[in-house]
């Protein structure tokens, strides 16, 4: 008889001793993360099964024993490639933390650290992150926890980091139609905006907007709007808003629609998110 694959399960936490570092431990069998990006880095280890991702326009496959790396702002997906799903642990350090470790731990001159390979097979880096995640789950000493974080990030930087990130898609001097569309969505994300509104702000027609926005940003205008609303919703939930109020304040028609989209992008419901991250936690999680 075939061994039954584990059911989907997600555990979230913020580790107070590491500056509120967000960490996830999850098993997915059916969930498919849509195109999205993060404002922070994402470093994860695949512990079981196979994970697929669309990243930088290419399909990548990560199997057990490999490390997944996502730079801030990079559009990507996440999904299972077989019925067994995949299990992984991942952390989301911000740019400031990674830059500080890079500056303190190397003779190299760093800009913002950048990792060119979305999937790597490196037993040393994998083991450093495995030790970090184990320490987070059973923290006995804060100093040990901090040392393991530095050890994992330092190994990753030294073995796979490069000095500078490629130029961003949008910069202060950019006055292109897509930059105007991008800015319009950033300003009106909570409003009931239409594609025609964004196109008018950009000064182009709707079809050109969809095509060029997808090419420049990595997703459609509507997908980007949904991501921004979910990002804002996460902040509202953590600041004490109820899911119903967060739904209204982020432009969703009702709580049901908000909950559906929230789980689609984050893998958990708003209630699960509040229970897990509503209060910063130490290494020991209640």
C-alpha cells in the first residue's frame, strides 16, 4: 500500500529575538500561489517532495535538499508538481538585515545583495538554514539563535551572493506610461478602479496597458492591484483590524471575497494569519 501524502498544513510565526523575522513551515498538496512578489527576501529549504515555480520568465523545479531564493520585488509563483505536494521551511528577512550582515561579514563592497540563482543545491547552505529553523522551533538561548541566523545568511552571501542588484524596473526619473499606471494603482489601491481608469492615467489604451504592464512588472494590472490590497490587508490585520473591517478598507466587496483572495496569495485565511502573527513570538511558539 502506498504511503499517504501528508495533508496541507501551515505554521506561521514572527520571532521577536530576530527583529520580528517572519518564518513559515508548510506542507502543500493543492495550493497554487499566483504571481506575486515580496518587499523582502525569501529564503526557503525544500524538505520533502517537489516544488515548481515560475520565476524570471522560466520554470524552475526544486526538490528535497535544495534551497529556494527570491529577491525583493521579483515576481514568482509556487505550486506542487505531483500529487504528493511539497514541504518546506522559509524565512523572510528584510533588506536592511541582509545588507547589515553583508557589510559586517565581508571585505567586499556590497550594494544591495542579490542572488542570481532562484534554486541552488548546496549542502552547506541547506544545513545552515536547517539548523536555523530547528533552533527557532526549539529556542533555548537567544545568542545561539542569533548566531545561527548570521551563519546561514553569511554562508548564502559568500557562496551565492553578488555585489549589486540589476537596476529596478521603476525609478524616480521614470515618466513612462507604465510608471504612471503603477503610480495610479499605488495611489488608488483601495478604490473601485477600472482598467479604463488606469489606462487613462497612463495615457495609453487598455490593450496596450495590459501587454506592456505585464512585460514590465511581471503581472497584469489587476493581479498587481490584488497583491497590493492583500499586502495592505496584512498590515491592517496585524494592527488590530477585524477581517471584515480589513476587507472594506482594502476595497473588497465583502469579507468572503477578501478571505478567498487572502488565502490565494498567502496560503492561509485572515483568521489563521491573525492567530499566528498578531503578536510577535519568541523562539518558543504557543
